[in-house]
């Protein structure tokens, strides 16, 4: 079992920045990748960014050049640095981890970008 706890969400004006954190605990060995997903009101949950165990990253086109995913292995934590935020970035941000074919999700953290 893997437990994920997100933090760092909040209210920010357009053009501002936030950094989200996702702390993993429990049986964290062999986690293949971790990622951030976003769900806006009334919409499906979409990929924002992922980072694989080998260090490679992947981003949604809408956030390329503005968001950066990174990890601190010593702290078992993955970060999402979000710059130049736009109102359309508003939503609940969820952390996901995949381990041996199983998916784990955090409880989500709200990000609201005002225009």
C-alpha cells in the first residue's frame, strides 16, 4: 500500500505561481511513476505531468513551458512547480503513483486561479 498526501494548493491571481507537493509513504518500493492530474468542475480528470523512475518527464501540451515536475527521492516527495498560472488551470490537483500495476491516488488539493 502506498499513501499519498498532497499539499500546496490555494488561491492565486493569474500570472502567479504555486508549488504543489505529494508525499508518498508506506510500501514505496518499485513505484514506476508518479504524476499530477487535474480535474476541473464538471470535467474529467486529465494528465498534467508525470515523472518516471528513470527520471524522464511528460507534460500536457497546455502546461509545457509553465509547469515543472520534479522529485526528491530522499523525502519520497514529488513536486509540481506551476508558473504563469491561468484561470483555466483551476481545479483539484491529484497525485497518482503506479506500483506493480496498481494505481494509488491522493485526496487532492484545490488550486484556484482568479482573473
